[in-house]
């Protein structure tokens, strides 16, 4: 299963950005879809996750500012980021888990998309 992330870029503090990640391949079902981020010199941290049923969880640092959503028909997960801060600067990675047509479980990571918040 391959993941293609896009939508990153440069934005000023207080601005908004949306990143998306589309899964492709022999997918039978998708369970959790999530976004992680990794700033230079830091570990990769969970930002937000959405279950197959639509339940969501967010890191405390982004609650009220970021919204994760998914389009099951397109096997795509989105992250809407509002009121961006300097500290949101990082490479954002999507992570998807599920089952392929052959019945095997999979966990895939996207290639990462850079989000830079700068004035």
C-alpha cells in the first residue's frame, strides 16, 4: 500500500494550510488514519488520529486548531491546520493501517510533506 502526501508549504503565523494523504494499492479496508510530525532534531510525534468510525484524538498542542478528517471513498485523510504557530514547523507524515485484499494487515507511512511557519 502506497501513501502520497501533499499540500505542505510556507505559511505565515496565524495562517492556515491543509495537507492530504491518499492511500492506493490492494486495499480491503482501512482502520486508523493518522498524522505525525517531526521537527529538526526531535522525535516523530502523533498529531491527530481518526478511526474507521470517525472518532478523533489530537495532541494537546494542536487541539482547537487542527482538524483531521477522512474520505473513505477516496482512501484519503486530511489535516486542516488553522492558527498556525512557529512551533508547528515540521515534516508531516501520514500513517495508515488496515487490511489488504489478501487478508494481510498493513501499516504504511507517507513520504512526508514539509510545513514551514515563518514570517
